[in-house]
């Protein structure tokens, strides 16, 4: 079975004000004292009001869910010890007027010097899914085939409608914020692994990025692990929604590998159409239409159904079909994180949104 791992980024919020607080190093140190957190499972992030958790390599979705729940509870306990709370939302409901301190690492200091305003506004949290692939050449084949489905994953994961206490009108404002970096958005189509390496090298040689970690494509080859890393998803309010998305991503990668082995044609999609499709998905989430991989707008539910049909054989082969379809059905019934945040805002304002986020972040 194909291996899988998940990274999640969380905010650290003051429980009284709902504002981000710069306690990342402190919470990470406290979490490291507990027996529930192993080495490198908790990592620093760009800003001190953020923290990242990473599961070990997993074989099943049950393992993914168990580790995510364990890590969220361990970080929640550490945060409470240090006077704050973790929040599994992709943007903060409220922000401070002054920028949050940057984590004191050379790479992050260089990013601050390069783009101070982008760094100041980078209070955004994603969910990154790593899926094992047998080599970089096949990884490039996977990127070429899954890129047309990235807007659908973005719509399913939308969990960042608010910014500075206001509804942005976007289901995933995180997607918009992240798109301002030089190398971001959906990956282009590559002729092969040599083409991929050449294009990344050109970016480095031109001095446009300082390292390969700044290749922020929404799906990319990992430089540290033998994986494809899908990065288009907002972090999820609840663990079960993260598990569902992880299952869909793994099935997409397995489907792409099988199609490449069979010599099936690569889906055609012009980069400008894919870029606009991603913006459209971030804007509307599941609340309107999505652009289908074949082109043209369709009701969002129809495109999600098409995704499920596309990966059905892979889900069945891995035994994930019942889990993913049940969790997807629940998400469609109760709404994405963006829809739930908006419902809370309408019912009780920002305080209700903060209460929802803080209460849901440690739930299955």
C-alpha cells in the first residue's frame, strides 16, 4: 500500500481576545516535554503565532487520523499550559495591528528581508499531504495528471473565509494570500523529470528563489522525502475532514501512477485556465460552480462526484472507499470549514467563530 503522511499548520490564539499570540517557540518546547510528541513531530513555522505538526509515515487512514488527533491534543495541552490555544483554521478571524514576530531562523529572516509585507500577512495555515512515489520521474508523471484536480481539492478544503474580522467573500482566502509568492499556484506541465529539474534550476540561478523550499506550487516533488506533496488544502477544523482529504489525495496519486503505467493520455489544461480555475475554487468553495477538468463550469457537487468516480478504483483497492465516502458525505451535509465559520459569524459574530474554531480543533 502507498505510504502517506500529513503536515498541519495551526494558529496560536489568545482564548480571551481571539488574537494571534507569538508563543510558537514556547509551545513547541512545552510539547517536546510530553511523551505524546516525538522528535520532529512538532516544528516551527514562519511566524511565532504558528506551529506545525507532522505525522510519521503512515500506511492507513486510521493511522493518519490517530496521529493527527494525538498531535492536536498534545499541542492543545502544551498551548493551554502556556496561556493560549491552538486553532485549526487557515486564516485568523482577527489580527493584531502590529506584525507578529518572525521565527528566529536564517531562512525566515531572509524571507522577511525579501518581502516584509508578505511575511507580515502570512498568518495562513495549510494541510500538506505527502504520498510515496517510486522515483522522481514517476513523481513528475503524477504532477502532470493530478494538477487538474487541485481546484476541486481546494474547494473541498476551504476553511479561511475571514480576515481582519470581515468576511472576505472568498471561501479560501489563504489561497489568495499564498498566491502572491513568486513561484506558487498550480504546477505547470512538465515534459519529464529533466524538464522539471531544469526549470527549478533556472529559478535558483536567476536568484528569484533562495532554495527549493520556495517552490510553492500547490503540488510538488518533495526535496526531503520520496513523495509528491499536495499543498493546496486549507488546514481543517476537524481531524475527520483532514483524513478524508488525505484519502482522496492518496487515491489521486495512485490513480495517476496507474494511468501513467497504462500509457493513458495526460489531461490537457492550459496553465492560464488552471490558474483561473483555482481562483474560482478559492472564491466559491462548494457554494457555486467549479471548473471541471475537461473545462467549463459545472455545479460543484457534480465535479466532486466526478472526482470520486475518478479515484474509486484506487479507493477500493486500498480499502479506503467506505471511510472516504462516508466522511465526504458528512462534509457535504454539514458544510466545509468556510461554510461553518460563516454560519457562526451570522449567528454570533467573531466571538462565535473563535469559539467554533477552538472547540473543533481537537475533535475527531
